C-alpha cells in the first residue's frame, strides 16, 4: 500500500521500537518491563525478531539456535547486574590500555651467535631455527634456492599426510628464492629473514593465489592484492612456500579437506585455528609460519604441536588482508621453533599500517635487557604446584620473586563480543545461500544467534570489557610476567579481551602422547621484554630442539 507522505526518521524509529517491544517482550503499555527469568524465549519470539531485523530463517534453523539465544539472555543479566558508570565508553574502536602509536618508536632485533655449520643430512637442516638458517644463508653455506627445494619436497611428502597444506606456491617460491640468491651473491643482504622459506595461514590474501579461509564456499576465492604481512615479509626477503590450513572460517582444525594432524600424535588434530601453521612448523616443512589468534588460535595449536607460538599485543601487527572475524580481538603473530625466531619474524612484520587503524608503532628492541634479579613473576595455576614447577625454579634461581596470581572471572556476557562481531563480519554470508555449503562447523548457529543480541547489549558488553581491562591491570599489579601451564586456562580469555602478549613454549609430553607446555604473558606493549624472558626460560630446556617421528604420520 502506497503512503501519502514519507515517514520521518523519528516515526520510523518509533515504529520499529514499538514493534520490537510488542513482539519480543509482550507486556502492558504502562511502562518498560523486563521478562521474568522463567519466561522462556520461544520459536515464535525468534520469528518475530526476524521481522524487525528484516531476515528470515527456516524453522529448523530457529530450533538449532534457540538454546544459544536463551543462553545469551542470561549473559545480558550478568552485565546488567554490574554497576557501570555512565562515563564508561565501549571499546568499539579498540586499543588496549595505554594504546596508540608513540612518536619516535624504533624496531631492532638481532639474533645470538648460532655457532652452527651446515648439517650433513637435509633432515637436520630442515629442523634448524630461523637464526641458524639465517647464519647458513648469510655465510653462503646454504643457498635460498637449495633451502626452498628442500622444504617444497617435504611439503609434498608430508603435507597431504598431515592435511596441513592448502596450496603450494611453487612458482612464486622459486622466483623469490632465485631473486634472494642473486641479491645475497651481490652483497645485498636484507637481514635474518632473507632467503628463509615460510608458510602462511590461509586467511591472508595473496595476489593471484587462492585464499580459501579453510571453508568450502571460499575454496576458489582469489584476491588481487597481498596482505600487509605478506608485503612486509616480501620486503624482508622471505620466501612464501605455501598457504597452510586453518579451521573453517578460523575455527578449530577441521577444514574442507579434513582434519589437520598433530605430527607428534597423528591420532590427534593439531588444534586450531592456525592448524597448518603449527603442524607444518613442527614437522619441519617450513622455516617458520604465520598464524592469527582471536581466542587461542596461535597458542592452542602451538601447545598441541609443541612449537613456540607468539601472540603479540593487540594492534602491533597489521591485519589488513587477513580474514576479519572479530574487529576488536583479531591478532597476527609468528609460529616458530624457538623464541628468538619469533622475535626476528615479529620485528619484520610489526608496525602501524594506514589500512588497519588499530595498528600502532611502538618500540621493539630484542634482546631486551631484563634485570632478572628484580623480576616479579605471577603463577597462574594451583598454589600446590608452585614449589615444584621447573620454570619457576629457573626464574627463582635467577633471583626472581614468584607469587600466586589470581584474577576476577570474566562476566559471561562479554563473550557475546566475539559472536556479534563475527556475525557482523559474515552478515551477507549468513543471509545468503552459500552458508548451507559450510560443513563441519558451528559458525552458522553462532552467526544466526548473533542476530538476536540487541545492539545495546553488545555495547554494554564492550563497556563491561573496559571495566575488565582496568580490573585485569589492577590485579596484574606490579608483576612483570605471568607463568602457567598450557594456554593458561581461563586467563587466556583475559589476555585476549585485554590485548596482552603471550608466548607458548613446548614442554614435552605426559607420557601418553599428550603435549605439555608453559605459557608466559607480558605487560601491554612490552613484547620485547616478554620474549627476552621467554628466551631465558627456553634456553634452560631442550624441548624446542626435539622433533616428531614422521614415519608414524
């Protein structure tokens, strides 16, 4: 029916709000009321809410998401009970506390003397660290072309067995290797990554090469530009060997060809979502790799595959060209064999980028002089384990003061931030037909469920996150670093919501094929200090020197 005159903006908004209140919260008009907790949300309620949003789901889709919507409402209540001062702003344009670029920032990283000669066996060469490979390349004991062919051969041999490789970039790798070799012969050495082959998580755009995001609907997706991280690694002279597997749309270790395996125990998946990056690094298929983390996607597969993973402070590495999942939580970092490798790679990829407004310039100097005798360490774990933990013993022997660290749990409703931002990032996908082609993933339910989180509740969750950041900083106190087992349990959430850097160090296994690890968390923007402390710890053990038996894969 045509209208005689167009509605004003105020009339449109009023109509929408009244309709939403009537359909979702059917109460009397005497005043705003809230449903009682026992008044369950029904399928009819979801259908009514869809009208307001201008979307339509099937009855089966509503049934599958109903439990999630009900659970989300419980989170709303948790945040509503928190007293939040009206002046608290939501961290929608996210910077960790004290964030932003600092004028005059500088980046410098140098590696220690590797004292290594070329191994007699190629197998041994493949498992050397970046700093060792860099020494061999710089001194021309190994050529970039030779190294590239070695890793390409290993990728072809083990990549399919581990399901860790999506696309080999052979032509590009050989061209980059030849160029690196020419430059080094001509005395134009660019630095420690020059001539070093690497692999990158298949979430990053690479010009003219498929970027699948691990998901069947995007299997043939090709971009016409390189992600900023790829550009920076090109500038450093690194050689791109392969696009490595990631869990479908950055979730888990299952992608459209199957489950990426842990090279140490092929009965296990490699964890995710930087599944192929961790698996390939652990198996000696690449010199190093690049991963991303929103909530454990670098640290978790690094722990499972027994490699060294570094998640930097949020904003220190540009995300331009990487698949967006959570605008305020996505982070980019290296997965390597040892801590010093992570420092060298990070130095090459960090810094502000006009394409990513959250990215910043901050000083990074590695190695950083850290007075270990004055170090204050917080143990995240059982108090009964403090006396016997080998990492704490190492730090105590250097004079560090160690004490138990405890943190206030994250309010339930804060978890909706990731879901809503993911739902926003994949809005068109969710409303289209291709979502039905996404297999072995719970994302469809999450994307659809995020549609029922009111905008006010999302902003309230962000404001609660601001309070969480202040609380975490207060409880972090005067500690320099946190230490704990695995990915640090629930504290992993604090670190990802608040933006803190974390290093995962391999620590062998439990005797039953399950990987062990220690994680260290540093203060915001003190990534160089964290890596220097982690290097001190790692040098007291040999877990990062061990390698899996690939005959069992």
